[in-house]
């Protein structure tokens, strides 16, 4: 019996696949694409997290990323021979090899750049007369004897430093080498000698035998301690006057370490292991942080001390690098999760809609099988086998394509995702189909949404879902979205909002149809009435197609707004940094621009407007003004730091004591503000008349002069409406606030005063802002022609600095894919909803043609029939997308996606805003597609005769 059943099932599957190959292929393609997207998503996330972690470690300073084990020199209580043996190369290599093997996973060392040796921790004052002394202060030098010098350097002059005889603590002569940069800066050459004082006996003489050039100057061997490669001129902290001195490092022979034991330089042993990130993956970040913490102060440190000695310490900044990467990942993950859950929900709904379409097409067939004694289990089993034959290979192929397309990433999340897609289709299609035949159904029952009333069970289920969704959205709104990390409630916001909108709109949908049908029934033409009647009767306007459209439109709108917000944030950051399309300023903040340079730049081709500015940082507010704002006057708020960043802090009144004064030409600055999108500038308030009239040549500004100023809100809160005396490099005068603006060009500061430069004693501009598209080469040539102290900044070049890190680029690619997938599934939902009722429409047109309906009227009928449903979906999509953005925007900061990783960029929060095009274009596409499909269907139906459609006994 069992063999007979198996034999009977095989012909059924083959027969069904041969009967409807198009439907089977279409289902397989849909499952293939969905499984590919589902499997590719987790692998793409793993890939950009992996590349981001590797990128951050490789890009970090070698001194921060390297893991360094160090310990003091062997104790003085040990015998001399034992102390010397402890710092020789064989012992260092033995310990270094053991430490490298003991590094816990996933931390791996780049053994090609490992360095270990003995170095001096206390710099030695070099008194040789031939060494440079910039401010009469002799240089201070460090000495190191480390391994691998010949492998990481190239000999330029002289010979490699060697140890012809065994070096001991009693040796008083060793050989060394320096890099080309050290030799050039400190006047060293082959044969130069340096002397180090020792505790007993004469000094230790170091003879420079070679000049070296690093093979990889940016590698860990030379960059972990930059002084090994490049000397530095640093200020003397012990001097009461500003004095600088040179500091650098001399490289001793590899086996010359024992000689440093006799000096008072506090020699220390070290083993430096640069990390090898090539095998790291994104999920390894958490383990790597735990491993680093263990090495610094945990069980890992005990293992290190068991190998290197009880006084060994582990120093590294690798943990901070990984934590910074984790913070960016945590900031990006919630945004990505919204796209993933939204598109996943759309795909699931579309797959269920596909099952519904197949079930509708086979309803009569299965009803016949049921009427002839077929059991639900038997019918469901046949449908499951028939579906699995198509779906399982398609899911497996989608997983394979995802693995091949995205090379890096864990395989098991992708396998689970692809399996979930296949399981959903295999279960949903047989289940939905068999559930329709639990009870016998009467033939020809109407499904008119205008007149039919939903069952009580359906009403209770919809109300339950509606209450749960509203409760979740209310809780989300009260709790907020800024908790950090991935939260399913936050990520599911588009699904919740779309579910609420779909349930409400489906219930409200018949009302406008009923109201519109009454006046249409009184008109002479039948097209309007028939279209409304068909729109109300069609099952294409059900909750499931509408939910799919709303989800797709909301996700596409959210993704488009994120992408547009990233571009806007970068544009705003570039504009804030430069101030206009181009900027010319001095290298020194007080360097005035020559008049000739201003005229030359203004006359260049492509320049539309030139606005000269005189910017003076660190203008101290009067003490009387400081108290007007009601801020406390303590010792902590009396600073008068100068420079561009001195007053970029808080924008409140308490932070406005040190301000920036900007002198402008009102007319040109007004044009600049209008062109660059800055707030409207009230130039009429800065007229240079009366007490603020321009000074004559050679006249000095007196404290009795009162200049009108436009201030930032913080400064205006301090100054009020009273007159206050200020002392500036541009003259001494009184100021009176006559207006406020939120921003000023070329400054990120929120504390500033804007005055008319014509009223200043010193009017020479320090910055020139240009709008337009000037030639960069000619602009730089004009600046270089007036000396090297002027620099040119271009807004386009500043914008190009905000290039994507691998994590940012990966997140943007996922969002672009999400927008494209959302649009595709939305179009597919429209097609499925229209295809479900296509046979009825064909039959309707055939019958109406027998009554005299023309081809044009048929096209208009189908177009008008599809319009209410399309408008409902488009309007609901606009509302859902807008509500999703409003709901999630308080907790989403686009800085990690837009500006993170760019030094000097403005990292103030960038909130998500609704993008009009991202909301309108997908909605308009749904309406256009519905109209196009209806028109094509009417055209195709008109090509076929009525006899073909109206067969005897056809019940449609």
C-alpha cells in the first residue's frame, strides 16, 4: 500500500509541472531571488563589519595598535653575567617566540614586523658641540638595540652597526646607526661619536657607522616609536621661556644591549607585536576586546608574566580601536535593521500573495478533488511535494549565489535565511490552499467589499492586531529610539505603522466607494459606475496586497531619506568647513590678504561673487556683559583662548565670553548667504553711518564710537540691548546688538559678532570667500603669486574628504539594495494583486463588448477600476513612510554613516528628515504601474475574440 502511494505521487507531480510549467518557473524565480537576498544580507553585514574592523586596525597609528610587552632591566641583585644574558638576543628571541605563540585567539601578530630589544626610557642629554641647539638647549637622545634592523632598513652610507667582540656591561664602546632624517636634522654623519655617562668608569662611546633608510616608513617597525625614524623639535617643559630642543633615537647594534646596563638611562626590555588583521572578522570584535582586556589586567597578563617575568606589563591601544569600531557598528546597526526587517516583511507578504494567487487559480480543481473524497491531509501532502520540488532547489541555488556573490561572511546565518524562505513558501502555499476547502463553498459567492460584511472572527483578529500594533507604537514613542543597539521594536516600526494603516484603510476603503457610486449611477455613461463597482468587488484591494505596498513604500521612503540625509550632511559639513565654494586665507589666522590678491581672485572666470571677511578669534567679552546673561562668574569661565576652535563650544550664554568677531561687507556677504543657503542676513542693520561711519585714513577708533553688530543668539543673550566696550586688534569701540543670526559663513562657532568691516580701524580682509566654479589651478596660482603664506580651500575637495570607510560604504550599499528591492517587491505586489483578478476582467470585457463596449471604453474602464486601489496604496504609502520617519528620527543620528572617520569634521548630531522625492517617487510609481498594467491588459484582451473568452458553461 505504501509503495502504491509512492508510485501514485510521482505521476501527479510530473503531470502538474508539465501542465503549468510557467507558474512553476515563475515561483522558482521568485523564491530564487528572495532566497538570494535573504542569504546575501547577513553575509553583506558580516563583510562590511569585517572590512571595517580590518580597515580601522590597519589605519590606526602603529603605536596604538601594536601590543607591547615590556619590563624593567634585570634586577641589580642578580649576578652580572645573568643580567647580561637576560638582555642578549637569544634570550629575547626565546621569550618573543613564546609570547607570540601565547597570544590568545583571535589576536594574531604580524611576525614579519615583530621587534624586540632593549631601549632607554630616560633620554640622555647630548653635549657634543656639533649637535644643533635651536634655542641654546642641547638635544636629548634615546638609544635602542632591537632586532630586525637589516630586514627593515636599507643602508645608504657607511656600514651596518655590528659587535666584533662580545658586549658586556663593562664595555665602553659600541656602534650605532641613524636614519637619514635623523642625520639631516642633527648634523650626524658616518664617524660621528656620542657619549653616554655610566654609573662606574668612563662614558660609553657610540660611533655612528651607518646612515639608514627605512624600507617601509609607515610600518610598525618604524612607526610604533616615531622618534626611531624621525627626530622631533619639542618645547622644553622645564624652561620658563618658550625654548625648543631636538629629540631623537640612535639605533645600536643588535647585541649591544648589555652596554646600556651600565648607564643611568633606565633601560627597559620590550617585545612589540603588531596585529595582523587579515584573518579577523566582524564578529571577532567582541572577543578581541575581551582578549585585550585580559592581556592588560586579567588572566592573559598572568600568562605573559609567566613567560616574560613577574614585572612584565602589556601596553596597547588596540582595545580602544576595537571599541571605537564597535561604537560605529552599534550606531549603524539600528538603521540597517530597519531596512532588513522592512524588506523581509515585504518579501514574506509577497510570497504569501503568490500562494494566494496560485490557490485562487486552482480553487475549482481542488474543490473538485475535495468533492470526490479527497482528504485535506492528502491534498496538502500533494501540494507540499509539488511545491518542494520547485522551491527547495531554488532556495539552495539562491544560497549558493549569495555565497559566491558575497565572499566574506558566516555561512550559517545565510543558510538559515535561505531555509526560512523555502520553508515559508512550502508551508504557506499548501496551508493557505487547503484551509479554503475545510468546508464546502457555494459556487459564485460574491466578494463585494462594498456590500459584504467581514465575519466576527476576522473582525476580532483585526482589532487584536490593531490594538497590539498601536500599543507597540505608543510604547516606542514614549520610550524613544535612542537606546543604542538593535531593538526589534524600533526596527519593526515600519511594519507596525504599515499594519495599522493597512487595517484601517481596508476598513475605510468601501466608504468613499459607496459615496462615489451614488452620483455615478445617475450619470448617462456606464464607465464610471462600472469602474467603481468593480473596484469595490475586486479582491485585489484586500489587506494583504495593501500591506505589502505600504511596507515596501515605507521602507523605500525610509531608505531614500537616509541616503539623502547622508548626502545633505556631507554637503553641510563641507560648507561649514569652507564657508563657500572656495576660500583663500592665510596660514596664520591674523595674516591679511593683499588687495591685489582679492582683486585677482574676484576677476577670475567662474567666480560669481567674492565676499572678503576680516575674522578675529578670541575677542574677550566685557565683564559687565558676562554678568548680563545670568551666567555664573567663576574661575572656570574666564578663559580667553584664541584660535578657530577656541569658542566652538557651547552655544549658550555661559559659553560666549570668548567670541569671534567677523567683519563683512554687507552687500557681498548678503549675496553669499543667499547663494550658500545660510540664514537671511539683515544687511540693512549694519549701515556705516553716523557713529559707525568709516574712519578717515590714519584716524584711530575711539571708545566712544558705537558699532551696530549682528550676533549669535548666545552672544546676544549676554550683551542684551546695552552698549558694551570691546578691545580688538581692529580697534577699540563699543558694540550694540541690532539683530541675530544662527550661523556665519566659514565658522562652526556658535559665539560670534558680525560688524561692518568699513567701520573698523583695521579693515584688511583675512579670508576671501568665493562662490561659483573658479578654476582651481588659476586660483592657487593667484594665491601662490602673493607668497606661500596663503592657502586655498575648495568645497568640492572638502566634500571629497568624506569618503566612505568600508563600514559606511557597506551600509550605504545595503540601503541602496533595500530601496531597489522594496521598489521591486512593490511592483510585484501590484502585479500579483491585478493578476489575481485578471480572468474576471477579461471575461467582463468580453461580455461588455457583446453589448457594444468599444476598445477605448474598455481601457478606460480597467484604468478607472485600478485607480482607487492605486491611490489608496500611494496615499497610504506616503502617510506610512512619513510616520515611520517621524517615529524613528529622534533616535537616529546619521553622523556615523556620513561623517565618522574624517578628522576635523563637525560631529554634531544629524537627524533624519523626510525626503520629498523618496516619499513621492515610489508612490507615483505604484499609480503609474497600476495604470500601465490595466492598459496593457485591456489591449491584450481586445486582441482576443469574445468567443474565446465566453465558452459555454464558463462560470466566470
